[in-house]
C-alpha cells in the first residue's frame, strides 16, 4: 500500500546538486478538497501562505470539487467514478497537485485505480495523474526538501496520525519533522498513537454513538499529553476531534499542519 | 437503524466493565504481537506476509486442484475425505458413524468451523454427549454462549463469572482462584478424554501434498482429542488447504505471532491419517469432513475471494477500534471483528445484517496486521455496494441513494456545487446570526442530528475558499 | 454428500475445468541461517527457559541417565521405547515402565504416571521446540498425559528452526502419521488472560541435552 520513495518526478522537478532543493518557481496546483473549500477555508489559505513562502506559484483550478471519496467509501462506486472522472479532467494538465488531506490523497492515488480496474483508458490516466498528486506534508518534505519553513508558534502540540495518511501513504515522520522545526513549539507524542479518531465519513453518522465513543478514547490520549493543540493532516479528523473536544468543554484546539506552519 | 446489531452495540458501549475488559485484553494481545514481529526479532516479517499472501492466493485460485490432491493423499494414508455442503451433512455423518460404532461420548477441540454449524447442539439433540475441551470453549459451552473472540473465546468472562458457571453447572465448590478453576476443569475433562469414543477437531491447515491436517493449540486438548479416541474426525473449511508441508515454515511463523504473540504455539500437530502399522497409539479411523457452508459463494469475485485467505489468528480483532468498543457478541454471527464483518455478509447473505459492512471507519488497522494481507477495507467497501444493490431491489433506503445521485451531479457541476454550498452555509448561519441549533429544520436532518448527538459542529465560514481565492 | 457437487461449484466459480492443471505454486521459502552448535544450545536454553521449561546439560548419555534417575526418584514414570533412552540407561530404571506396545495399556500407565520420558527426533533452537514423530519407539501420549515431560536428546539433533526442519523433512507424512511440535509446557490464558500452566498437557517440561 505504501509508495516507495523517492518517487519519479517529471524532469523539470529534478533536484539541483547543492541543497537537494527544487526549482521553487514551479507552479503547484491546489486541490483543496470540498471539505476545506466549504468548511475550513483557512486551512487552504494557510497552505497557500506556506507554499508561497517557499517560492511556489499557486494555481487553483476553479472547476475542482471533490475526489469522490464520500461516495466510494459509502459503497456507491458509480457515483464515485463520475466524480473521479471530473477530478481527472480538472487536474489532467497540472504538473504537481498538492492536497491538504491524507485521506483524499489516498483516495486518488490508491482507490481511483480500484474504481477504474475494468477501464484501461481511464486507468492509464489515473496512473499518470496519481504520480503527481501529493499530500501537503509529503510535498513539503519529499518534493520541496523542506524542514524549517520559517514557522513560529509558542505552544505545546501533539500530532494525530490520520489513518489513511499513516497506513496508505506511510506518512509518519514527515509531518513530525516539519513540526519539530517550528520555533517555540513543543511536540509531545500521544499514547497510543495511530488509532482511529472514529470519523470514517458516513460511519460518523450511521454509527454515531460508536464513532463518538472512539473519538472520546482518542481525546483521552490527547488530553494525557497536556498539549494545547492537536495537529493533523486531515480536516475530517480535525472536525471529529474538535467536535468532541468542544462538546466536552475542553480548550484544546485542533489545527491543520498548514495552519501551524503558516504561523509566524 | 435500530436492529439487534445497533442495540447490542449500544448495550456494550454502556457496559463500563466490559468496555474496560475488552479494551485491556485486546490491547495486551496487540502489544504481544508487536513485540514478536519487531524487526530485530523477525526481520523478514513483511516478506513472510507477502509470501503467505501469494501462497493463499495461488491455492484459493486453484482450489479444486488442491482439494483433489489433498483427498487423494489422505486416502493413500488410510484416511477418508467427505465433502459436506452444510452443517446438516456434517451432523449426519457424525451421527451415522457414531451409531455404527456404538459411540456415545465425543471430545471436541476448539474449531470455529464447527461453531459455524452449531455442531454440539445438533449432536446433543440426537443424544450424543459432545464436550468442548478448550478451557475457554468449555466454559462457554457450560454457559451456553458463543465465542467472544476467535482466539480468546471467553475474553469477556471474569473469574467471578467462571466461578458461578462452574458451581452452577458442575456443582463444583465456589472457587475464584484461576489456577484452581483450571484444575477443576482439567479434572472433569481428563475423565472425558479417557472415556471418549470420538475426537472432533478443526484444522488450521490442510496440507495437500501430504494429506495432512495441522492443528495449532496451547493447552494440549487438541492432542488429547486426536490421540486417545479410536476415531478422529476433522471438520475443516475447504479454504484451509495449502500446497506443501514446507509452506508451514511460512505460515507457522506468522500464525502464533499474530494470534497471541508467541513464537510458536505450545503444540503443533501434523497428522496424516490413522495410526500406522507399528505405531503404538493414535486413532484407528481418520476422517476429514471438508465443509463448504457458503464458501464457494465467495469464489467468483476475484477481489472478495481473498476473504478466504484468513488463517483465523484474530489479530484484526485486536487491532480494530470498532471491535475494541463493541466486542464480539454485538456481531450477528460466530465470526466477529473485521474478518467477521466481511465473512458474515458473504456466508449468510448481505440481508442477514445489512448495516454490518458499514460499521467500520475504514481505518485500515485490520489490513495492516493481517498476516496474509487481506485487504479487509476494500472488501467492506465492495460489500457496501452489494448492500445497496440488494436494497435497490427491495426499494429500500431510497433517500440515501437519491442524496448520492445529487452528490454526483453537484460534484460534476462546479457552479451548482458552489451555489449549493453557499446556500447551506447561509441557511445555517441565517437565524439570528446563530448556528444550526437555532434552525430546527436543519437539526432534524438525520445525519446532522446524528452528528450533533455526539459532538459539536463548527459554524460554516462566511466565505468558501474559492470565494476567498478570487478576492486575492 | 457428493464430492463432485462441491468441487464442481468450486470449478464453476473459479472458471476452471475438470482436471485442469494448476501452475506451479510460489517457490518454497526456506532460509537456514548459519548458527554454531554453541549458539543453538544457548538459544534453545533461553527460549525454553522463557517458557518456564528447564534445560539441563549432560556430557554423556550415562550422565543424562543419572539426571533422570534423580529427577524421578520416588515417582512413577513411563518411558518411550526409544533406543536413545536405552543408551542412557533410562528404560531399565526400577520405577520406569517401558516397552509397552498396546495403546490401552499405555493409556492406563500414562494416566497414572507422574512423569513421561521420551526421546525426540529434533529440536528447534530459535523457538525452544521439541519435534517428536510417532513410531514404534515413540508413542504420542507419553509426552502428553503425565503432568511432567522429560525429554532426552543428543545435541546433534538441535536444528536452527522450522526452515531447517522442513528442509530435512520435506514431507513428514512419509515418516509418520503424527509429528508434534512441543514448545514449552501446556498453558492457557483463557480466564482473564492469566497464564496457567499444565491445563491439559504437562505443566512441567525438562529437556536434557546430551553432549
């Protein structure tokens, strides 16, 4: 399930010999995801801020909507295929696509192929495109070779591994490395780490009580760290965790990695 | 959605003692597994998993070939293979044999396959005594319950529960020391073993090239049940076959580690046919009942077929955040946890419990720990689609289908999508500058209500990202 | 109960025809590490002791015989018919029953015995496992019914692990109707995950390594 690193990157992105960095003037297309677009635009803005700080030029293809994951996970493959095709159309011309969500990234680079298993033409397009799709923290660390992005935040944070970022994309150290470079920020690991927050898309409403119970176990682990901030790569996990924290009257804030890295 | 499944989930979540017990027990099993697959202990763990997956895939893809080979080789060693469509055929075979041999007492070692077909109940109904001999299974048989967990069947029972069961069912003295409870069970079961006419076991593996049955256990009850009685009957699913004895070097390294965190279980028995000339002990008769019971229904779909690779280690249960909350008895059939969520709908039909494949956050922890790399989340997603198809035939759950059709249309039409998003946001923010709580109509939309039953929802932003982007 | 109905259903589901051959299975995966005898002995000892078993060393068969005699003093033992136990002078000890060939007789003796004494075919050093194949020399129940199991073996029988065993015995069914691996004393953790030894099989296991 995990991609091998480093991935093959189109020639224009070849690293120079000196610092292992890329030509930062390249254009990057944002796929902000429907959730960030509609519910958490500040995550999108923070991502733009960080990428521009690193010298990237940003495109936002306005025809973008969703990757189709809600339909795919809910067992509506036809609907998911239609939305996935739309995604392919919108981003076909983009050289690098950055996504502020581990689970949407995993949808595109792993599950699109399952959706189009029996459609060789679409499958070929998927293979071409998925090579150019990057989860935000992976893009920063692997493609941009970044560690310190000039962020500054005086606080104590813990990191929540989103399930798909962790298990389907194999992201564990990338996000933590970026967080350790944030000046003033103390990172504390929660125990156990890597357990699901209980969101799971429609699962969170079809089995609301169970989903809530899973989230409460998660926030117990968060609270035990004594952190004031819980950082994640996934807006959906944050919505769940923040929602339960808020219901419990706890003051811990949920922040996307981009928001932390945008702070100065 | 308030069927038996949902009710049991609710009850289990409300039982704080059970919550603690299941979470702690599965947590320990999880940690034990991690300790013995660590890179410095088993550096080639991932390679072994990949190889085990290939072996299982190959065997299941050519299952007829390996079953025939297995049958030939069992017969060449003096055993007999009987193919059974369902539990009734298994029961009939055992009853007929018992009658012919005048057998009354059967000792059984732990087998999920016989749990599938309620073999004990059927045999006892016909006047035979059939005793479970694994300690946990014996306790559950006395309590008339089914296993809570594939490898730790009595995981939900405390020593006080056990004391009560032993006193009530065996007239044993009330004893809450676990060592003493074990000794009580050992003494009773030892007499059963010495007197038994027939031993029935399951099988962890059927080795095609050898015509052998492999049993893995810790207590010694499977060895006793397959050594002392004159007749040994194996009841195994047709998917248990592997090509060669040498492949056990791969599977045995994975099975005990994944199941209990042991390097090997205490006893592994490799049994090929009845006692041979010159051998001192062992059964005179050896039968292998190969059970279908719905397994062939899993074969046509090449993605779902992988459900049959399962070696019943239970690691996915321990890793699963859902199982750890709802326990084993919330599940509608003998198999619980992630593997149960994919086996039950396929064996019993999706309508047995249509919401079962949806009871997962698709977190992937099960696939991560599966020693034969079954992509359980993928099978779950496919089963969800199967449920929708069956619902469509019955014209059920139409509102959700309509919603996803609308979703599909909106997501292909960016302007409509934008407009709908803003409309929803303004509705939510409209009443008195407040938020959804003040808009009863929105609050009563099923998913919103369900969400808010557990957690808060952030107020929608006044502008979407794309609006903000345009303003830059 | 027609065998063909199920096989036919399997073939139909897989799109295969009757008697259609299968391609070769994935290659056998057996890797034998190079481990010295001393390391194997050390590893065997550590593994068995981790399981609460004991490993004793005896320089010679006679010495092993003495160790056994001391261990079973005042006890009632059953020994297998293994020629190696003869070599150690164990089968002739006064409180040892041996030479039994009838299963019913053996069952009665084993059910009443304090100790069962066997030889072994092999042992696996990396897991602390004994490998015993059923034969005219080794019955199955001697290592199973009595509450304690004494196994006596020459060091040369100590293999590295499963891979080496299955290299030496590609198909154990050729040699015997029963091969059993014994890894530590019988145990259960079925009640509250509390470990209890000796639930059905021997709760005590002692391995005497000779040489």
